[in-house]
């Protein structure tokens, strides 16, 4: 590799973050590695988390990739199966399957499986995306009871607002789950919920299995606390270098559409990264960029292959200066805030042009 732009991955941080998740969890913790482990490399992350209780992915294709790579722990498919073929793969690879819609029971019947599959029954407790409501669930539970080849392992739900301490919707979702008895233990918490008090009418709701995702990668799931405050350690550091420097006179404009105008004599550093690498094009003027350890403001539009940064106050910056776009020293969630998005999306958007480097210890 010769290009100066790369993503550095520190998997000892991944392991430390998983241990933190385990300490917060009531029971087992399945590491959520969907979407290529939030852009961190699904197979490498699974390998680094060899001691994880299990893994969760979005779709059957991701789960089959884990099995093909030799992963032996439980693998939960968060969206379950959408065809008879997917149910067959689930049986063949012993995947654990979310059941969130009755149409999935129809495709299961079509698959005519000879072996049992474990299912997580998903309840819509208020997020209104997928899952059965309490009105619908008795019928499904009755079907499962008469069907030994579908073995109910957990009752599951997903929280819409666990990241926001001010929201009452989180407690409402907990009450909804606690308002009846269930024939299987719970699988409730995402990362944010692990930091919340999980009770309904004063009684704790215990997770047999929780599903931490973003905290494994070292970013905060909470609006009011940073990754540093939660002692989470960033796994991905997105790096580049200064490739050019020049001066601009007061009144001159920079980049496409000239969205930034120099108010003074300005020294500009050009960095070899752009939206072609997954750096967000919507990053506005003032988004922090770390150059040789100092935060400098982004100026002008993000291009496909370059960004421009105001380094007027930092004369030590030179061609070849090291740049961190986000990572161990500049938290992704801070960059995300400037871009009106979340760290999850920044991580997932890093493109295949970016070289991946595994940090050695
Ligand atoms: C992605 C996902 C998670 C993990 O969420 P984080 O906020 O990253 O912890 C948990 N459960 C379900 C159903 C998910 O889709």
C-alpha cells in the first residue's frame, strides 16, 4: 500500500469494550457484527472476539459468512428468514432466527425442515418497525407450542429511545413487555439500554441475552455522555496526510461553490481524503480535523478525494503532517454531531478504497 489514507483497527480495544458490555449485561451478550461489524470488518471482529457468547447479524447471508469462516458460537439473525431457502440455511448452519411476522411462518412451512430451529419471538413494544403486538402474539405462541421444530429461545424487543434519558417511551416499552407473562426469557437491550435502569413497576426486567453493538466499536450510544466518559475505547482510527499547503488572501473563496470565504490571510492544508473514502460530504465548515495532534477547522466543500483545512494558527503543519479524521484522539461522535448524523453511519460509510490496517501489539 502506498496511499497515505487508511483505517487503523485496534482489536484489543474491541475486546476491552466487549468486556465492558458483559459487565453491564444481566446475562449473555451477543456481539452485534451486522453491516460488516459497523464497517470494522465482520470476520476480523468475530475472530478477535473469540470468547464472545454469540453474535448477531442482520441477515442470513451475513450469518452464513460467519459460519463459513469457522465461527461456532450462536449466531442470531435479527431480521430472520424471508424465504424457504433462508430457513433451510438456518437449519443447516444452526442459526438462531428472529420471528417478527406471520409470513415467516408460511415460508418456514414451505421449507419442510427435518431439524429444529431456535427462534427469538420479536415483539413490537412501541418502535412500530417490526414485531408482533400483544394482540397478535397469543396466536403465534400457540402455533409455536404445537410445533416442536420451532423452538422458542427468547422473547425479544428493540428500544426506540434508549439513548435519550429524557424520553418516557423507554419505560413505556419496558412496561409493555412486563404486562404479561412469557414462556421464554428476555432478549431486550441494545447498547444504550445497558446504561439504563431496566425496571417496570419497580421490578427488574432481566435480559437472558443482550445485544450490544456500537459500544463494542468504542462509540457512545448516549446523547448525554461521550465515549471517554463511558470509558469506551475507539476501535477505528481514520487516518490521512497533508498533501499540499498554500496561502489564500482575504476575500478569496475555496472549493466547489465557494462556500467558505477567507476573512483574513489564510494558510490552507489539503488532506488526501474525501467522500470517495466515506468522509461525509455534508461535513460543514468548522468540523474538527486533527492535524499533528491539533484540532483545526474544515473549510469549504468536501470533494471526492480531498478536503481543505484552515491551519493559519498552526505554522508547524507541513506536507506529510499526520491527520486523524476520527478515532482514538478525535471521537467519531463529535464529527458526527457536526454532520448531523451518528457515529454508526460514519463507520458504515468508509469505502473499500480505504486501506485497512490492523494495529499490532
Ligand atoms: C443493530 C441492533 C442492535 C445493536 O444496536 P446498538 O445501538 O448498536 O447497540 C441491537 N438489536 C437490534 C435488533 C439491532 O438491529
